[in-house]
């Protein structure tokens, strides 16, 4: 049951009498921001008045006169210039809540027309350590998978692993030249990851070193331009005018940027040169950059030794990732990595060329797409295929294999140009029926506002990040337990079990509760606050209900089946009851623009309404058994809604905290 859609259904025939396309007007039915104006507010009489050349109030009156809504709402109220304020009837709220209470799905109906989705998410590059950015894709993708499925859609979740790229060339090169065999035998993934880092460091060293002189030049040029600019402005007496200030700031920021990059390059160079062993390695492997590319090319062209190494490394890397997925409770339907498509790349290029959609340019094969400056390169001069080629092959495969209605890619915003081009190219290629959407998300920042890093400067590894969250959660849970009025209740093992749930939840929820397109600041303290829009608060609200049940020795099954009617006498009861009925609206929003934060916002609103209710409406000490029973049921419905809502976000609850 979805109140908003129900209201729209009732308004539709009335508006259809007045205009040919009522859909835009239906969008003007919204939940009221202030209960003074009822529960829902309808603002369409104003634009309609203009359109029909009538006073909006008159239009509002006409609409209200035609509206069939008495079962659902009190008499509509027309306010101000022509707002229609709707107040849902208490009897109706009670009736609906009784129904959802008796339903495992809490009254959320499945969509009439299910769609088939492929959701491409997580998709880390194997052999490179996973980092905090991958968690966002994993967590958002998982929440979307769960929510869309719950609504009745079919979802194929696909982990498009980066298991065929240059990083394999890197570890193959590393393995051939720098591996410590005994370490590899003992801890293969640790050794491979050390090799990856070492090779990466040497490549970066040579690149940084080769670029130093140019960087210095660039800085000098910018300094000179800035000087000249200042002088010219001074001579013209224009130092203070707006445009001059703006240009000056832009030059200054370019200079600051160039200096920062040069400093970074220098520090990369220094780190290697100040270490005797590393410096020797770097000197010995001066051509490492191109050597790695050729190892990758050999892998792709079927070189036996490299293929064999790849087959040997992959399961180790895969197992390492699986530990993270197990901890996060994330399951994929399929895991077709990039390697799965490599046999098809050749034919993708041929198909695009024969259809005249791609052509040779400076030795490479490119798609020149209207509206894009740079071409979409699908084969390099040296014959190598690219990320783009694989993604085109992937679309073709998914369409043939599953015929989905939509493919969603949960990938960070830095790849948006890639996806714009990919979708454009795929449509030209004939895949123009399917919805292709990039579910873009922002960067995870440290408290200094820069991309989240550890103190040593390396991007934070996922596993240590999760461990740290669980540790912090243990202190939160322990402190909370110590503070209990009748003394602590939890044994140490119990605290640990709860901390594992709370810690993982906090990380997931922090990711999900921020509008996905914005960057967000990673802070353990904020994400585990007991007050505010956090998983911890939500889990706490849930546990609070369970503790009432425990204290009152409530038989929950009996409570649910008793059928005692709900009473919504107090304003806080009514507000909570109505909020409970809005769950479906929140889920609908998640499915519309693929933003799980609609659901977290909803849960937060619900928890706040519950908190107000809890403050004003005694439950176990209610006036009489009828009221007590009714309030217990409101508690139960709140807990179940929180539990189901969190479950759709991939988050568990605990009975005690
Ligand atoms: N492996 C890529 C990365 O880590 C993400 C892949 C996303 N999916 C895709 N079909 N391109 O950057």
C-alpha cells in the first residue's frame, strides 16, 4: 500500500477531465512539510488556474467537488491561493496498519510490471588491493539489488572483476623478477600484493623522474605569467577589479596545483633514491614500464607461461576478496570478469568497423561519437584492446544472454565520461532498447577533506578498515552497556558479536545515507553516533523495542495475531502510525532514481517519530490493557519496519545493545 500512489489514482480521473496530460500535475501531490497543512498537500490548482484562465481557488474547489476520497481522507481543506490540504482519516490509517501488521512484507506490494535488471557493481581490479572506494560500489550495488528485488523486479547481480588488465602484467613481471618464493608459498596474496606495490612504485618512480624537469619548467612559466600579470594589472590600475582578481586567483591556483604535483613527484623519487636497495632495483629495471605492458600483451595473446601464472594467481586473489564479501554479506549471481570476454573483443571491433561505426585513426581503431571531443578508442596502435572494448562486448553478451530491460553500472564518478561514451556507442551499435545507467558516486574523503588515506599515505585497505570499525563499535557497545542504570548486561562474547554487526553496519550505512553523488567524509565517530542518522541509532531503536518486549514478557506472536484494534489518540501515535505507512513511498523513490539514501532518510524519520512517541506515550505502563496492547503493536511495527528497511540495505539488527 502506497498512500501517495493511491492519492494520485484518485486525482487522476478528476484532472484528466481538465487537461490532456495530468501526469505533471500529479507530481504536485506531496507529503506536507508541516502537519499544520495536513498530511499531504496538492499544489496543482495554481498552474491549472493559469492554464484554464480561472482563479486557482475556484479550480481547487472544482477538483475537490469531483474527488472521490471520503473513505481515505477527511474533507479536503482549501487554503491560501488554492492549496488543497489532505488529512488521512485515522480509521483508514488503523485499517491499513492492521493489514500491514498481518503481512510479512509489511504491506509492500510487488510492482505490476516487473523489469529485468543487470547490476554491475563492486567490480574491483583483482591483484590490486581493494580500497575504500570499492566499498561504496559494493554497498550501493547490494542495496539496490536487494531493494529492487524486494519490489518484485528481477535482478542479476554481476561482479565485473578487473581480472585481465595491466595489473596482471605487473604482478607477472614482479613474480618473474622479485618474488620471494617461500613467502609466496606461505601467503600468496600478501606476496602478490607486495609485488604489485613494488612494481607500481618502480613504474611511478621512472615516470616521476622523467617528468621532473618538465614540471619545474611549468612552475617557472606559471610564476613568470603570474608576475607579468600582476605587473600589467598594477600598471593599468586594475588590481582591484573583479575580473583581474578572478584571473589572478585562477593563475595562483594553477601554480599551487603544479607545485603540489611537483612535490609529490619529488617525494616519489626521493623515497626510492634514499633507499639503497630500491635505488639499485630501479636502476636495474629502467624499462619496467614497457616491460610490464609487454607481459600484459603476452598474457592476452596466449603466451603459455603467462597464462599459466594467471591461472595460478587468480584463485588466490579471488579468495582474498571473498573474505570481504563474506564479511559484508554480499552475494553475486554471476562474476564474469573482464577475462570472460577476451575471446569476443576481436569480433566486437570487426562488427563496429564493418558497420562503419569505427575506423582507423593514427593506427588505432576509434569510434568518433557526436558531441564528444576525444574518440572512443577500441583498439590501440599496438593491437591491444581496451576497457572500452571489453565493456562493449559485455553489453552484447548481457543482451544476448539475459535480454534485460536495464543495465546499471555502480562505478565512481571519475568514470562518467567513459560511460557516456560507452552508452552512446552501444546505442549506435543497435542496443537502443535497453536502459543503460551509470550509478555514479562521489569520493570518500578523510577528515582533512582529501581522498581517504592512512597516515602512511597508502589508500586504506578494506580489511583493516572493517577491523577498525568493529574495534570502535566494541567501545561504543561496551560504554553503552556500562552506562545501563542497573549495571552491564552483556558478556564479553556478546559484546563482540554485537560489535561485529554494529561496526559493519556503520560503514555500510554511512555510505548509503549520503546522497551517492556527493563526496562524503569518513568518520568513525560520526558513523557510530548513538544519536543521528546512523545505523547505530537505527539498531538502537530496534533494540529498544526488543528490550520493552523482554521487560514486559511480551509474547510477540500472540501480539501480532490478537487483532486488537490500534488506537491513535495521541499526536505522537498518529505521527508514528502515518510514518509507518510511508515505507512504500520511500522504496518507490529508491527504485526511481536508484538512491538508497531515500530509504535511510525514511528510516531516520521513522526512528525520530518513534523516539517522540516513546517519550510521550508510556507503553508497558499505558492506561489499561487496550492502550497497552495498541502501543505494543506500534512498537512492533516500528521494529519490523526498521528491520526490513535495514535488511534491504544489507544491514542486520541486534536484539540487545
Ligand atoms: N574494474 C573497474 C575499476 O575498478 C570498474 C569496472 C566497472 N564496471 C564496468 N563494466 N566497467 O575501476
